[in-house]
């Protein structure tokens, strides 16, 4: 029996070592994909810019909410810009933040919509549907409330939307921790896993993303693809809008710049709930692609191989995995000016491997059920990726 156990452990160790080496090669490929992305030319800005309405769905007083929203109020854009803020509850603390913005930017075109009417299981989309009638311009930009945009954001978005055949524009994002270790680990998950994974997927032609960080399209296009009502029950509403645009024969442009996502997680529980929801979202819309992400966890796989197989040769695999992890971290910091709350250095470089182990735990946990928690509410996820409040039938 002991010989069988040792044989099985040795076999499992070898499998983990091979997977870790593949993951190390993946990290090196991700470095190249990131370099290619950052050297992608930006399209020329149109001479005659279209007026834009920015829709900002809000829920609660998130960390740095004022600064996040203010970045969209300081756009260097020569055409009229309307910003519509949406809430479902007049007592929501985000309302006070919006009123402060209105007072601080008296020359801006702002509107606050407060409407509790529900249009489906997805609360954010329901909020957007209530906000949409207030939009006065043909070009619409939807951006999550935890996003910070540079001053030339609208100019670059408009330039991409103006390209032939493009019906929708989205963009990548980097993470920054608002405060504390948990938000910094959340940011590390975005910067060291999400960002390189998407870049590799785009380079290999395997990814068809659309992100809530930015969804820019025209009112005409939105109507053509079924409107916001068509995704009101979807867990991955942003992804669903992108797929609808592609099915309509339109291109979804990934703008060659990134915005900043402010991570506000304040506890391990909050971090894990958010990460599991994200993982199950990806798993729901692309189960095969999500399963393939197993190879990206080189450091945890190498450590498992070391535990199962002893020092030789697993220690060399661990060293190789760590070297490739640190190389990827350093290059991502250089190319995307990343900041997880600390700059990259020997003192804090270990944040990446710690995040790798945590992300691997989340990856495994994501297969243990289909439920998610979102804005304090528990949902089940049906087979078609739609949401079901617990107590409703799931199929």
C-alpha cells in the first residue's frame, strides 16, 4: 500500500512539475504579449467629436468614490459631455457624493436619477435601464463606479469608436489598492492574473472580452443589439453586450490604453467573495477557457510538486516558476505603471507568489458550486449564465 501511495505521489508530482514548467513558459509569453499591446498604435482622434453621455451606475459609498467620479468630470474633450449618475435608493450615501460633485463642478452637465424600479435580476443593468431615458446624446459610455479615467480617456474612446466597422469599444484595466493588505491583494489579482491572461488570450485569438470598465457605443447600436433589457438577467452583462455586438456583425475594439480599477476590499471574506464571483462568471461564459487557466498557476503547482515529490528535481521547478513570476511582475509594472499599494521591489515582490497561491485556491473553490454573492445579495447562476435569486428555481 505504501509503495502504491509513493508511486501515485511521484506521478502526481511529475504532473505538477510539468504543468508548472508550462505555466512558467506561459508567463514568458505573457511578457511578450504585454509588450506587443503597449506598442499598439492609437487611432487618430476624429476632427468633429460627437457629444457623449456617460452613464455611472452607483451603489454605496465605495472607497475613493469622489475621486473616481471626478476623473470623468475632468475630461479634455471638445464636445459636450453629459454625466448621468444612477441610484435606486435616495438614502444611498453615494447620493451625497454626487451632490458634492455637482457643487464642485457647476459648469458640468450632470443629472442624478434615483429610481428603484427593477428590470431583472441584475441590479446594475436595472439601474442603467432607469438611467437611459435621461441620456441626451447618441454616443453612450458606461463605466463602473470604481474606475479612474485619465483626462484623454473620452478622446481615445471616441477615436476607437470612430474606426470602420467598430460598434463597441471596451478597455483593459489595472488594479490599485485603496487601503490595507486585502485591497492590495485584490489589485495584485487584477494586475498579475487578469491583465496578462487577457493579453495572452487576445494575442492567441482566444479571448472575446468586453469589460464594465468601459462600454462605449451609440444609441443606435444599443437598440440594434437588443438594448440593455436583453442583458438584464445576465451575470456577465458586459460580456453579453460584447457578444451581442459581435453577433450583429460589429467589431468590439479593445482600446490600446488602460484605466484604473480601485479595489476596496477590507477583509479576506470580502476578497474571496469577490474573486469567487469573478471566477464563476468567467467559468459560466467560457468553461473550457476557464479550465485552461489551470496552467497559469505555476508557483502553486510547483509547490504542490515539491510537497509530493521531494526536493529533486521539484526545487528547480519552484525556482524556475518564481523567476518567471518575478520577471512577469517586473515587466507589467514597467509597461503599465502598476501600483498595488507598493512599488515593485525585492521587499514586496513576494506579493505576487502569495497572490498566486490565493488565486489557485479561488480557482479550485469556483468549481464547488454555482452561487455568487453580489452587493450583499446571494444568487444562483443558471446554465445559460443568467442570475436567479435564491429561492427561485435554478436549471
